[in-house]
């Protein structure tokens, strides 16, 4: 049975994130240490992949507006298919950092362009379809550590060969995507700088991006410092891992539903409600003392994330035109990565001053401030709803 273009995109997204996540979790810090890296080197290797996403997401989205989604997806698929084998050639920390940067380029291009392609092809059910695509990538993120941990028993090379197999799968699917993904192509290619200027001039697009950055800022703190709090409460590491697995599962299972809800009830109220609940769950962590409470907050935060992001990503897509949608989704991806990376950094500073409670309160406060700003921006005339 021939798969529809949307299902092909979902399959490619699952394999792409499976490959990317398996290359770092749990193998990356262990491989870096094996190569002689100390704590600073391990931190450097872990940071370069998000940095690649920040740098490439906007150019990748702009180029997809100018030259088509399929071409940029195929380009990123080529990187997915080749990057895992670069790890087999490295013999030092700097080589590993370069391999991570190269691999990060693939994710930085693929996700915004694929989301733009989904948004292009769906209007009435855009939130539902974007949520379903996101769930497919989350499935890959959920499976990756399990497969990577099993393959690690055979050595580092086995993990990266398995990543390469998944990457080749992305390549084969992406190159077979039909032209139907390019629904209603633009008659003229917009100049890249003009496209970027018009995207940055949209108050609604910027509002959606700021909210996503705030959400990822808070989540970056949550995922970094919850293991420490859990350990302080006397929970073993596997229990903390189970909390995160349950959280990812909650998001993956509910995103299509909440996306469909935003299609019917509107984006703005849903994304602000989800952001408020996310901020509350993050700020409440220091005051929960038992495992059951931490489990409720972990799953609750996952559900709040699902409520917010299933609406906010579609909100950005709605606010952009077909000619500039790649730029809008690229901007969203870049700003999300900035929020995700600065959260743990500033959270660490807050924790140094006020303990782990300071980090969680900072995450909730910053997200609440972002939500308040977005609420004000979307209440003004001309803002998307």
C-alpha cells in the first residue's frame, strides 16, 4: 500500500529524530570521555549540535521558500544518511565536536522545513496534522535511548552504524516524497532578505516564537534540574528516567488531539493556557517532596507542553504566508533552540545563588512573563487568533 505524502513525512521524521537522539543519548558523553574529554570537553560536544540548529534553521527555512521544501528535505536527508558514519572516523574531542555540528545541521534544516510542508498542505486540520507529525518525532525520541543503550553493549561503533541505518531510511523516504507536498507553489521566488524582513515584521509570528522560547526555557531547566531534585528525594536514577519517559509518552499521545482542539476552538487561548500550566508545574517542583508528586508534575508538565505547543506552532504557521512560511518556521526553530539552551545556563546561575528552587522559580517566572507579553501582543488589533 502506497503511503500518503503526510505519512511519508511522519515516517521520515520518526527516523530522523531516532537517528539524531540515539547519537547522543546515552552514548555521546560516554564516547567523549572515552576519547579523553574532561567535563569542559563533554559540555562543548553537547553544545555544538543545538548551536548548529540555531545557525541553520532560519537559512534552511528561507531556502525552502525559494527553492522548495522537497529539495531542502532531501539535502537534510543526505546529511542524516552520512553524518553517523563520521563518528566512526573521529579520534579526538574536536573531531567529535565537528561530527556533532554536522549532524546538527540535518535536524536544524529538517524539522522547520517539514513542519512548513505539513502546514502548506493542510489548512482546516493544520493543528491536528502538525501535532501528529510532532508525535511521530517524539516516538523517535522515545525509542532512541532504548535502542542506543542496547547497541552500546556491542560498542560505540555499533550505535553509530545503527544511527546510520536510520539516517539512510530518512534519505530513501525523503527522495521519494511526491511533488504533492509542494501544494500551491509560489509563482515567484521571494528575495531571501525581503522574506526575512517580512517575517520579522510580523507581530503574530514573533509572539508565537517568544512563547515557544519561554516554554523551552522552562523545560530546559526542568529536564536539567529535576534529576538532581529526584536524587535529593532519594529516588534511584532509573525512576527519574521513567518519569521522563512517561512525560514524553504523554506528549506524543495527546498532541494530535490538542492540535485538533486548536483547529476548532482557536489557537491563542489554548497556547496561553498551556504556557501558564507549564510555568506552574515548573515552579512547583521544589515544594513537592514525594515521588508521586514529582510524577504528577512531570506528566502534568508534559500535558501542558502538549496543550501549548500544539497550538503555538500552528499559530505561527497561520500567521505566515505560503511564500514566507519556511522562514517563519525556521525562525521558530532557531528561537526555540535559543530558549532551550539558555534555560539550563541561567537556571544554573539561579541554582548557585538560591539552590535548585531558584532555578525552577526562574523557569516559571520567565515563561509567565513571556505568556503575559504574548497575551498583550495578541490582544492588539491585527493579531492572529
